[in-house]
C-alpha cells in the first residue's frame, strides 16, 4: 500500500497546528486546537509520544480478540501518556492549562 500525508493551515490560521505520522501499518493524526496557545507543540507531543509508545505496534497481527484487546490497551495507555506529557510541558514552561 502506498500512502502520503499533507496538512494545510487553511484560510483562517497563520500557522498549522496539525501533526501526523505514517508507519507501516498505522497512521496517526493529531489535530491542533484551532489557535490555542502552543497548539502545534501539543499536537507534536501527542504524535511523538504515540510513536514512542507504539513502536512495536507494527509487529502485532490483528487476527484474534486477545491481540485486538492488547492494541486497544496500548493505544489507550499511549493517549493517557500523551496527555500527561502535555501537562508536564505546560507545567515546565509556566503555561496556563
């Protein structure tokens, strides 16, 4: 399968806050918060955290319920870690949440 990705800031924003990643068997998209302060940083933190947390995801074959449950838990845990990493960034950089 061939794929490509492109994100556009649109007509209303000065910058683009979206981030994405395309792996062998996974596509990640993090939509920015539409002009919120440091939305592009939050979007990038999410993608980088998910990439790190699910780097073995591509080796998981989804053909049995137990494997599907492993993937679901892995993604859920990765999203929670992304949220925690954003909170840490906000705290470290003295930003309001």
